[in-house]
């Protein structure tokens, strides 16, 4: 698993296609590689509201339709739920994802931190 990968997650025990959603992994790679059992993910919706916390994605990332990652709606998901790989973000989209996460959390850019510490994203 890697940051920026998209997975289709089904509601446990359901075969209903309306009870599934694509999520993108946004946790830092150190957490993904650890034995910690959950990861922070952002949901993907078919609507796009034009917010700076949303990132457009589509067929280039393995989706069937044009969609949007919503970084204002982060959730913690079990690694075991991330089994249906859909695709992944390209490096330019990963940079946009990082920016959307910074905006959603009202974090400063790493170079703007007064004490010089890094955000380690």
C-alpha cells in the first residue's frame, strides 16, 4: 500500500453497490508501512463543489467516472478493508492532494513554519 492509492471499500456484509465508496489513502508512508491497523483516508465522490480541499480525479486514476477527492471528510479505515485496488494518483496529483490536506487542516506550508520544523507529510 502507498499514499495516493485508491481502493473500493464495501460496507461490511453488503453486496449492494450503493453501499460502497472509493477512498484514497492520505496517511504518511511511515504509518502505512507500520503495524498500525488503520489508515487515514479521504472519500471520493462523483460531485465536485470547486473547493480548494477537493481534488478532481477520473479515469486516469482508475475510476469509471470523473470524481473528486474530498479532503474535508477524512476517515480512519482498517487496512483490512482496503482490498479492492482501483488505481493511484500520479506525482502531480499527489502534490495537489498534499496542498488540499494542508488547506483542510489549516496547516502552514513546511517552509513557512517559524521554527523550521518539517510537517513530514
